[in-house]
C-alpha cells in the first residue's frame, strides 16, 4: 500500500520496513504545489529528489544489518542523508536533522514535512540547523493553519532560529511581544533603536547583543519616569537589571546605577562594575 504526502509524492506506508520512503515511480517529483513558491524552494526540492534517487544510497539502506540511527548520526554522504529522511522510526529523523553534514535540500524536506507522524522536534532541529536555507524559513512563515497544523508553534519558535529574518523577528516582537525575538541579533536596527527608547517596550529588547552603551542609557532614561509608578515599576527594574548584565555596558553607566532606587539593581551594578574594572586592569597588565 502507498500513501501520497503533502508534496504529492508517493510513499510506502509508515510502519513497514520501507515506511515513509518514496515509492518507485517513472516520473519526476511532482512540483505543482510549488508553482507559487520561490525559485529557490523549487531548486531545493529538485536537489533533494536527485539525492534521494541515488542507487548506491538506496542499496545500502536495503541491507537488513544497517543501523539506520547510527548511520544518520555519523554519515557525511548527502545521498544517504536524503534517503534516511523518510524513515520516521526511532530517532532517525532527529539524527539527520542534527547531523552537521546534512545539506539544505535534506533539511528543507524535514522542515516542511507535514505528515502527522513526523516529529515536530525533528522539524525544529532542521530549521535551526546552520545549513538551513532562508528560502525554507520564508516558505514556512508564509503558511497558514490550514497549510500546516504546527504553524503557530513554528512561528513562535522562529525567534530561536539563528537564520530567522528581520521581518519575521519584527512581527514576533510587534504582534507577540516576544523577548526572544527582541534579543535576536537579526532584529532590524531601526526597530531596535525605536523600541529601546519606548518606556513600555524597552524591556523586550534590553538583552539584544547589538545594543550600544548609548542605547542602553536611552532605555534607562525612557523608563525612569515609571520608577515611582506602582503599576509600571517593574519595567524600569527589568531594564536596569538588563543593563547591568549587558556586555556593552560601560563602567560609567554602571556607576550611574549606584543611585538607582532599587537595591537589587544597585548591588548588581556595583558587582558588575568591579568585574569590568578588574578585567580592564588585567588587559592592561598583559600589555
């Protein structure tokens, strides 16, 4: 028995020795549903199919003595990795998605796989992989709940994906108030600069590694008006704590926090100022 996946490809039934693998066919991989997608997505699908049909890879996987999980974890052969993606048993998918040698076309297939028995964690590991193509992320971002039952989870988790794009992060920050998106290094500079100066939003971006000492001071200044506000007093404290922990905060800024009304902030600033000063003296000593 064979089943048709979301891409229109024919597979053997899950649970059988060939479960999830492409069934033999004379025609090329159907691409009709990709007509409205980017040319790069079409290329990724075509490249994956060319890897998958490798006779050598399929021949190796047909041997009963082959440990597929071990092979998925250790092989550097793109064709073998492509052939293993259809195996949904055990941790094969996990090992393919986390193998440093897995190429973009194979990661694309895992990340966009909407079959019910494809583990979501495998998909997340694929989109977080250093080799993932941005076109794959953009395709996923364009999907709706009707297209993909995991789309809400995918969008929320996109804030933790190293290659997440600026527009994705901006939307997560604006629509979902995601602190992870606010701390992402790919967050657009203009948005970062605007939010760090907003008293009610600065706490969401205060951990961003691109912030300068000047911007950190702007965040402190923007939230200072709420220090005595019983309803909003937590915002300036969160921002001030973030400033004490930020790697770009200067000793001068830390010393200014000696006068902060929150004792916890004062203690953190004092300790961090000592650490930064000690590190600076050690660097000079090496010179």
